[in-house]
C-alpha cells in the first residue's frame, strides 16, 4: 500500500469537512492550508491539521477513515505534519 501525503485540493477538502462533521471532530476555524491528507490509490484515507497559536502549535484535528484504521496511517500523518 503506497501512501501519498499532500495538501488537500478542493475535492479532498470537501471530503475532509464531511468526515470532520461525521466524526464530530474539531471544526473551529478550518482552512485547507492547515491540513495534510494521506491518500491511498488517490482516495483520502486520513487527514490531520496543525493549529498555530502565539508560541505553540496544537494538533487540532486528526481523522482516519474506518477502512484505513489500524494500518499506522494516523501515526504516519501525524509525523508528516509540518511544524
């Protein structure tokens, strides 16, 4: 399984927003440039974002779609997020 990490395009971000709502994750002040998506076979498998505050960075939202859970994608996307 090859995982590609990238900034979300418009279609990816629509999927991210859908799953944020479905999973009831932090949806405060979300912007595409905050996110990184993990894609498998060109399908969004996971997403994560960092929220920057004065002097600190918070891991704000992390989601792994059910069919991709328990494959270490969450761990990989967390370590791929730029600080």
